[in-house]
C-alpha cells in the first residue's frame, strides 16, 4: 500500500470517528431529555414534548450508520460505499460553507441590530414585564448598566419614577449596600451593555466560524482522499497487456 492510499484511508477513518463522536453526543442529549421527562412526567401533560428527543436519537443512529459505512468502505475500498460516503460529506461540506458565509455576513450586522433592539427593550423596562427580566439578566450577567453607559437610564421613565435611581441589576456583585442611586457610583457598574454584548457575540460567532472552517477543511481532505482511493482502485482494475 503506497503512502497516498495510506494517508487517504487515515483521513477517512478519522472522519468516520468524527461521525461516531457526533452520534454519541446526540444520543446522550436525546436520552438525557427523555430521562428528564420521565422524572417529572407528573408535571408535564403534553406527551409530544419527547418528540424532539426522539428525533435527536434518530439522527444519532443515522450518524453512527454513516460512520460505519465510511469505515467499512474505506477499509474495503468499496466504490459504492465510498460514493455514498462522498455524497454525505459533500452535503455536509456545502452546509458548513453556507453557515460560514452567513456567519461572516452577520458579524458585520451585529452592532446595527443591537443598537435598534436594545434601545427599545430598555425603554419598556417597568420592573415586572418580560423585557424587565431580559434587561436585569443582561446587566447582572455582563456586569453592565444601560445601553451605552449608566447615564442612559436618566432618560428612561424608570429613573424618574423610582426616585432617580437605576435598577438593582446595575449594582456590582456582592454589594449589599447598593440602592441604585447615582450618588454611589463606586457601587454600580457604569459600562454600557451594548459594547459588552457585541464583543461576546462577536467572540462566540468567531469561535463557531473557526470550528466550522476546521471541519470544512477536514471534509475537503476527506473528499480528496475518496478521489485518491477511487482513482487508484480504477488503475488497479486494468490488467497489463503483453504481446
């Protein structure tokens, strides 16, 4: 077996292992959801809530099958199996490239989208509604206050209606003396949430794009490996003619 065939088979076997690992992860998630449902089934009246978990497990089984097909086709150098494996890899590769392109496009739109949505959500803050819980969670998790900075609250209805104070979610962690009054800025987070949330989303999206790109490159090598094995197999099918 020459070096090209050996390398190609190694790449394809590695791809098969990736499919198995992904299938195992999906199977775990699906079984965990079903187990959680069974533990609290007295409180859950909708029996269809387990359908997503069942779908996840079915997808996991498909991933296992694809991994087995890829492994067997690689070891046996089966043209039919390798052809099927190639189609699956090409479909996933196309999906990954599409996701990478959309991710690259969306990165440039994050700031504009945040500016519009965050201002409207902060404007609706009243201490009890859904928007309130979203703002409080954002400010406490990111340790921020206001859209651009803490002074944004002075232009919102909440500030005037509550004795010129900001929500307690603006308080620094473990500051029990904080009342939300701007006279004690040392107890409050003053940096705006927009910049922090934008940076977090940019980091998450960049990480996701790197992962997608990495897997896409691996699948590209996988497609090339299938071509190498198939071409070498065809060459071996020809018998030399002797005069």
